[in-house]
């Protein structure tokens, strides 16, 4: 039986809207709520939250087969206000593996804890070429030299505090979403693209009048970028965990933007060979274009679950994402391949 078709228009619209919801780790609640609202449309799902704020969607099926779980994360890179400088500008502390050079001159929202959110820009503290000359090019792009210039009338720490800004407030960088010739270009495709894939797979099965042959749990993680997202929240009764996260594209990698990828090993070690074989067989059975790869500087929610004592098989698949943790890009071919792989997995009876 052919796999149910993924609704690309639905997937794209949902993804673009999700990308435009600010959700750095620790401040991801608006994005979790956005996904929760969408999944509430599917009456077969039972929704709940973990104490840590992750979303669990349970598709319960009467079956003797053991349940499975799938996870993708909605939290992103970002920053927090580290210091309010004497000139009223903000010094930042990174959330996750943000690359400062990738966000220089980018627009930001400061989510002021005691006031309205405030627009601003991320700049080096030697930004003016007419003042600093060559020093601007030589200035390190790091936490010591990056700052937020607020689009508000403030020239002092006192005036910035009066706007409602406090140390610890969230700073969210613009995703800058564009769609061209099948490519989706945006920050934070890692891992909002994969959250959208899970939602699109649920829709595809629902529209086709299908359901998984076993109970399936969908875990929408909110602390992955700092290393402990799925350390808790995966139901103990699940026999397998399929992590859906980006595939690394670049020099020395097999992955590309036009395939899905099975990650065999990353910086935390190897994934479960038995589940890997099952996923390879599913891809070949359904003619899903895929590659296998090893990621040297990469960790996942599957590893955080294993480190916390999770005793189930874990594997990792995902679409190829170019320029990870930078200005990322994916292609609909790779996204469709990953979505079909998820759908095939959900329908598997063995």
C-alpha cells in the first residue's frame, strides 16, 4: 500500500508560522502552545504536558504491539540579557550553540519581563566604520563585544531598566524565512522543520483514514539545545524512540538537502543497530531517498534520554539542513523524504 501523501501546502504554512514564533530554550512556551493548539484539531490525540513544559501527544491504539515514541524539539538558539551597559545597550549570554558572526546585524526582539517586547539589533560594539575604521573588522565576534542596540530612546542603564528590561530576559533573533525554488531558508529549521514533519505526518494519516498499528507517542521537546530536552518525558512503556532532527550537510558529510539521513553515530556514540536496520528496510521498501552519516559535533534528545537511564532502542533520522546553527536551508525533496520515513515508521507492523 502506498504511503499517504504529505500535504506540502499545509506543512509549509505550519512551518513558516512556527518559525516566526520566538522560542529560545527556556522561553519556548509560545511555540509549544502553538504546536499544542494545532494538534488539538486531531481528536484521536490525547495531549498533556510534562512538568518541564514539553508536549506529549498520545495516539492510543488497542494493540498487542508495544508502543513507540517519536520526538522533535521546538526550542531554538537565542540569548539572554547578561548585563545592561552604562550606555543602555545590552550585553548577551548565548543560549545553545549560537554563532555570533551568524547573527551580527540581525534584528532581535527583547522579551522584556516587566514591559512590552522591544525591537533591536545585534551589533559589535565597534560597529561604526567612520569611528573605528579597521578596528571594526578586527573586533572579535564574541560575548564580550556583541551587544543589542534597542530601538528605544535610551542612553543609560537607568532608562533601559525603566523600559522593563531586566538581566535574564530573553533575546530572540529573527528567523528571516524565505521560500524559493523548493528551498526553505531560515534560522531555526533545526528543529522546527522536524516538528512540522511530525504534525504533517499525523495529518496525512488522519486524512487517509489510517492509524498506527500500535500506540504512538509524540514528544515535543523544549530543552534540547542545552542538552536535556528528552531526559524526561518519554513514556516508560515505549519500546522504541525515533528522534527526528536535522541531518548535517557540509564538507566531509554524506548528507545533502535532497535526501533524508539516518545518523549512525554522532559525538555521543552510536545509535541502536537493530532499529537502524528496521529504518533502512522501511526506506528501501517505500523508495524513500536516504543516506547514512556520522556527525562529529552533534548531540540529540535520544542521547539525553539514554544518559538519563532510558532503556529502549533509539535511532535518529532527519532532513538535510545546510549551514546548521547559522542561516539554515532545506529543500522540499529532503523534507518530503523525512516526512515519508516518519509516516512509514508509524504504519510499520513489526
